C-alpha cells in the first residue's frame, strides 16, 4: 500500500474507527466505513470499560475540597500570555478522577487539604478557600519552595509538591497544555531528520553515511 | 443439565497451535500457506490493530491521560491486554524468588505492543559455552538459522544498516530513519568515549513492502499497535493473512488446559476451557504446536500428566520448566542543559529509538561473562501522565532564561520552567544476557489453581553475581555517556550494591526463555534441533521456551526464524510420512 493510500485510510479509521485496509482497496468501502463510525472505545477491553465506568460513577472529593483544589490549581497554573489556566483545562476534574484511579493519592490529598485548612483557620480564622487572595498567596509561599520552607511546614511542602505535580500533569495533557508547551506531534508526517536550522544551532550535521543510508523525503 | 460439559470437535486438523504471538503466528502462517489445516487457539480475545488500536488518540481521550493500569502496565493507550497481574490467573514465587511474569491475552500476544527491536543472534550467541564455559551451546549454529532470518526480514520487514559486525549480522534492511537531535548528542558523546552508536534495527516499514501493509507515518506509537500495519504485530502480519488462506480456524478466549495423548504416546489434540461459556472443549490434530510463551508452554507440558508421562509430557529429561531466564535490565536518565529552551518541531519519529549501541566489549577482559546492548530515549515526546513530574527537583538547579530561581514555585514563572525544560531529557536502558541455569526454574505449584481450575506455576529464580556485575557496568557506562554529553543524571543515579545496581527483577524485561530448551541430548533437553519434542515426535514448541541461551539481543526475531524453520521441517516430515 503506498503512502497516500495509507494516510487516506488512516483518516477514515481515526475519524470513524472503521476498518481501513478494506478502505484502501476499495473507495466504496471507505464511504461505508465513514458512514458507520465504530465506537470510540473499540480499543478497550470489557474489563476496562467496567472499571472506568465504576470510577466515573463514584465521587471522592467533597464540594469544599474541590473548591480548594480549583483555587490551588489556578495559583499553580494561572492564565498567562501563552495559555489559559488549570481550571480552563478542567484540571480539578482530572484530579478527582486520578485519585480514584490511583487510591494511593487519596489520603495525601485529603489530609493535605485538611492540613492547609487548619493552618489557615489558626492563622486567619478561615479555611483556605475563604481567605482573601493575599492570605492564600502568603500561605502558599510558605509551602511552595521546598529548599527554603521552614521545618514545621514540611507536611505542607509534601502536599504542595503533589498538588503541583498533579496539576501540571493534568494541564499539559490537555489540548491547551500541548499547545502551551509546543508539542506538535501525534499526526501523520514524514520524518526527514532534524531541521537544518536546528542542526546548525547545535553545530551538528548528519554524516555522509547517514545521508546515504537513511530514508529521506523530498521537501516539496 | 450438567454444569460442565466436554465438547469434542469432530474435525481433525493437521496442526493445533496454542498461542498466536510471534511463534504461533509464524507457525500458523507457514503451515496454512502450505495448505495444512490449522486450529489456532488463543487465550485472549480477537485483536486487529486496524480496528482496536488506540493510535493517534490524544492524551485527553484517556481519563488518566495515558497512565498505566492493571490492565495495561505500559499505559492506557498501550496495545497490550493484561500484564503482570491477570484477574483470576495467579502465579506464585518460592521464598527469595522474585520472577515477575508478564502475560498478554489477545490475538497477536505481546507482539502488538513490543519494541519492534529485531536483532539477529550472531554466530557467537549460539555457541557461548565454547567461549566462556558457561551454560550450553545450541544444537544449531548461525548458519542453520541465517536463511530463515533472511526470509523473516523479507516477509515482515525491518530497517537497519549493514555494519559488517561479526556478532551483529547484516540483514536485508529497509532504510532507517535519521537520528533525532538527542540521538545525535548521544552518538557524539558515546563516540568520544569509544562506545559505538549505530542505526537501530526495528521491524517498522519505512518503505512499503506489499499491498496489504501501509508504511510508517512517524507517529512514534508502535506500542499502541499500528492501524495501517506499518510495523510487525503477529495479529496483523501473520494471523490475519493466515486466516485469509481459508486454512485456519481461530478460536479465541480459549485457555488451554492440557495436551491430549493417544494410546501410542503421541499427541492427539488439546483441551481448553472457553472463557465465555466456561465449557470444556477438545480439538484434535495430527500435530500439536506449543507457542503459548516460554512459561505457559512449560506449564501446559507439566500439567499434561498421564500414567505414561508422570512428570508431564515430553519431560523424560526432567528439563521442562528449567533454565528459565530473562534479559537483564538497568536504566538511567538525565537532562541535557544544551537542549534547554529548544526549538519545537515534530520529532515523534518511529516508535522507539533511531539509534542503539550493540555490545562492543570483550567479556574476557571484564568480570562478567555476557554482554548487553543499550537502548536510548528522549526528545520532544508526547506529554502524557507524569509529564515533568518532580519539577521541584529540577528547576532550582539551573538558570531559566538566565535567571536563577528557587526550587518549586508556582504561577507564570513555573509555566515558563515547564516550557524551558521540555524536550531536554534523555534516557538509556541496558538489556543484557543472563546465564540460563538449571536452578532457575518454574514448576507446578501443588497448592494453587487459577479460576479455571488449572494448576499454576511457581517460580524459583534469582540473579547471580554475573548479572549484578553486568548491571554495575551498565550503570557506569550510562553515567559516562551522560557525563560526556554534558548531561546531569536525573534518575537512576542512586543505585548501588544495596539494590543490585538497579537490576530489574527477572521477568521484568519480558524476554522469558529457556523452559523447553532444544539440544542434541534427550537427557538434557526437551526438543531436538527442529523444535520437535524428543519424546513425542508430533509435538513441537516454537516460542521462547526452546531457547538454550538468549544473547544480548531481543528474542522475537529469533522466535520468528525458528518457528518458520520448525514449520518447514514439520511440512517436510509430513510429506515423508514420518508424522502420520
């Protein structure tokens, strides 16, 4: 099968999930495949479908906890001149799912949120989410810098590290996050080697042997 | 009505094949194309990458963003059903044994997600005992297998380059892809300290080879299995065309229970439990070919006990289950400051590394007897679950855009850090040869059965000083290469004598082999040099079980070559009526 046929077929299959090899051979089948989209979960085992449904039907975080998670997530990943915020990318929903999928995070997250609220209640008389923004930032500053945080903040540092990592993973694995970080793959293309200007930037070059032996595509 | 029935199929096949991975797929393909009637039994469901692959799904289409699960240890998009833990199918370890047994349950088996690293064994790899006195020689040499490697290269397709290396033989290669940027850094750095880096050899089609399979479109997702069949999976490249001959009946969700014997001591068929209706079935054939994976095939033989064969089938030697060994593995990662803040472009490439390091040293001058190869990773890969995890350990160590920041942090400044470090990571993994030993083995656990009532395996495996010293050498090498390219170690740098230098538990590298080994001496081996049981002439084993030793190479290409060779032999024996 040549490349054009492969890609045409791929387009059909990724849009519709239909069977592509038939589509390559026969334009008629292509139309039929497009007309009858297969389920987007054709890649899932029955056991997985059941497992994921069960997790989605459960709720772990209480609404107050979710509110705090949303505020913290947007402090960690705010909107800036490149991209939107963590809540724009629905990071709190991801965190709700992932702690059900990875139960080892449940106690550190629940306990960490509670630790944070107790700190704020003692200092400011309110749980974290009800503190004014400047107090929230003051509190976050105590736990956001592992190397300079005070020893009595260690549990908060551990919690904030986890919160930072979950937020970033939840954010950069969305369409907004991919664009922000500049990931431009996951699409059919022709790998023709490192672009010339990049090779030049790093003072690198392909050898004669590589240029002769490796697959190349015309740049037309 | 009785709850359990045994249903016997009337049709008699020329061959019953158990397992549809590399070995079983190749046997089915070869026999079916020779006109033999084949029944192919697979313990998992049907799987066709064109329909069932997760290829090109973006991270957000997984609620866990591609993170691993019990069902998919290599991530939510990976093209492999199950892994180290299958519900209702346990295995056990003896005290101090730590074998980790990976099992795929699907048509095509583990070949749907494997690394496509397709290395021929070299002349030395078949005769290691002659070199270092350890283990055993194979009863065959490179020259016996070379014609089959050539055929496999042509039938399935593999890219690479002919380098004229004696023990990493040349092949019939498609052109490889050009190295990625970090691979150029690796090549230069390793070259500066005398470590060779050459184009990798992967069974991925950089050029079309036939009308049924597409060519690579460089999405880097071979691990998900390929919808256009541009890489090798047994499901797409062997089982599907085998079925198209009209000579193969594929039976899925069928868990083999035992090999059935006739009164003359020959194999007459296979009994299995159908996982859907939970009924018991029997199918009959002139020959039985085991390709269920090294350990599953050994388990089947050991569970096929009879008065005539009280130690299990084909086991008069007592060797079935013994000499179990896996590749060794140890890894390390780093970050290359020269690549901070790099320009973005699509660097996905093929699924896996574009360059690798074959074993380059002489073990006579080292304190461990066998070698390893090095696999490389890195670059501007797809952000998935775990992206930039642990940035608090990184962003205080380097200036970001000229500015020294405090580790950790949050806000717009943190977002800048993620962008700054993206694409600068590099990883390396050593995969080496361990010694196959009689005292590294699996047997039937007398006390435990799986949910189908089939007795399960109990493992007795441990590493020796040889493997530990090899892992130490890997780690030292990785650190040298990273140092040579100006990279800083970010993970895997804390391993040492306390944890065997990060040597993975046996089984983790998923190259199980040796349990049904071949040899000329029926007292010391299960199979003859054509993968045929010494004790039972119409019984074959064509998976990793037959390996005498497994080289510092991934074993799939050799499984394919040996399965094709055994199938040719079987066809010729049937023609000569040596097998009825």
